[in-house]
């Protein structure tokens, strides 16, 4: 008996019991749809996080002061001040894999424009900061090196600050606002960036020359951060090592001394978030995959029922020359057809579900080709695995005993 005849026999058997066949498929349908939807949500979240972190500056390197071990006791990192102008100058002079450096100091306070006020953060940076962050100006212009040298009272506003200080829609460029008690001239507006991967509003910020914050607000010579940008993504590791070597020399750290600074790249953040997201995706897929196992058990159960109901049919086929392998393949193909059909419906349902989630809940989703292929292969394997034993039982029936079966 050839494969085409076996498939025809299996299809006729399923057509005789359409409702039972559909209910058997239901576990597979739900399982495949759930796996595809869960993986799509997980992959979408991972891609969204990667895009948000990359939007902060894909080549950006962040340098922060760090506690140093002294006498066996580790100091609180928040009390350590180790980054100064000398570090920035040293980095600028020794740049091989770095194309931009910007110190950063920040202060939290009230910004005021007439009757409107808004609590926000003022961050002091250099003109290179906008290049490092890939942050264009939407209106006006940026401050320059001479503004840094003179600690000029000029600033750039994020869109959130603009919306709250200038709610009537007028352009803030050229206007004077106050931050705490200091008057600041608005010379530009930053292009809107939205929330970052940590859920923080990147547009709720005022940028000004770092010397302005140091001299007029903080009265400090130390930086809270130094930002740098590698020449390209492939040079990030070399740039990180370059930064570390330069700062160790500048800070006169001896061999064996711990760094009193930390160097972090966007790639490290992406890897950290991606690994967490990947773990959650696998967990969600595993939970959804339980229904596939339940569906497989349903296939095994219904195939046992089918073998019992068709015992005399099996005996008749074997008495007229059907071999055990023919009977085995007949029932095995039937189980595989149930599983594959359920899988195809489940894939369609899963893809539709991800579109519904994106449309109504605005969750990021990403249906990957690999998840569809793997789900389909799992369906085939499920049909073979859970259909084989009932099919084998059918193939081993004694023809005489099967014909006598009532």
C-alpha cells in the first residue's frame, strides 16, 4: 500500500468524525498559538529595549566614579569624587578609538517661566554631548566651546520642559527662564526622544555648559560622569580599554590597585537586558508549551479510541493482505495529520493574536520565522511521538482475534 492510499484512508477516517478530530486538534491549536504569541511578545520586548538603548547612542561609553578599596574597607560609591577636567583633557589627547568626549554634572531644581514652573534636571555637558547621544536640535542652535569657557548662562530645553514652561505653544528660543535663582537664556530646543529603556523621560532635561553648573550651581570641580563615543561599534572594546588605560595613568594607580572609576558601554546594557528578556521569553514559551504536551496526550487518547473502534476493520485489512507496517503507517499518518492541521491553524491564530495585542495593547511584538518553523516541527514530532504507540498496538493485533472483536 503506497503513501497516497494511506493518506486517503486517514483523511476519510478523520472526515467521518469531524467534531472529534477538531476537539483533538484543539490542544495543539492552543499550544502552538500560545507559543508563537509568547515568543513574539518576548522577542518584541527584546528588540524594543535594544532599539531604546541604541537610541541613547549605540557607541556611547559611560565613565563613572567608583569606590576604591582602602584598608580593606570599600567606600560608598556615591561619596567618591574622582573624575576631573584633567581626565577629560587626557582622554582628548590620547584618543585613538574615541571621537568625542563630554563631561557631565547635573543638578535637580525648579525651572520657572513667568507663572509656569517645572521641577526638572539641569545637566551640564560639553558641545560634543549631542554628537555622542546622537541628539539633534529641532529649533535654535547649540552652545559652543566659548560658552563653556565663559560659563555662559545659556541652555537647551527638552521637549517635556518646553511643554510645561511654554504651554501656549510659543517658541522658547531667545526667552529667559530661571533655574533655581539663575536666569538662563534659551538658545535651542532638543528633538524629542521619549522614554529610555528604564522608563525615564529623556526629554525632561535642560542642557547647559558643564562649567555653568560647576561654577554657578555646585561650586565643584568634579564630574559625576564622563561620556565618550567610540569611532564605530566594532571599536567599542578597544575604546573601553583605551579609556581605562588613560584614566589609570591620570589617577596614578599602581599595578594591582582597583580602579576608582567604572567604564560601561551600551553593548553591556543591551546584553544584560537581552539575556533577561530571553530568559522570560523561554519561560513564557515553556509554560505555553505545556498545552502542546496536553494536546499530544489528547492525540494519543483519541488514537487509542480509534484503534479500539476499528479493530474489526484492522482485522479485515490484515486478512486480505495488509502488513503490520501498513496498519502502523495508516494510524501514524492519521495522528500526524491531526497534529499538522492543528499546528497550521495554531500558527495562523498565533500570528493573528500578536497583531491584536499590538493593535489594542500597544505592546511591541515580533513574529520570527524561526518560531513558526520550530512550532511546525514540534507539531510533526508530537504527532509521531504520541501517535506511534497506538499505531504500533494496532499493527500487532491478531487478525483472527480482531475479526471476532465485538
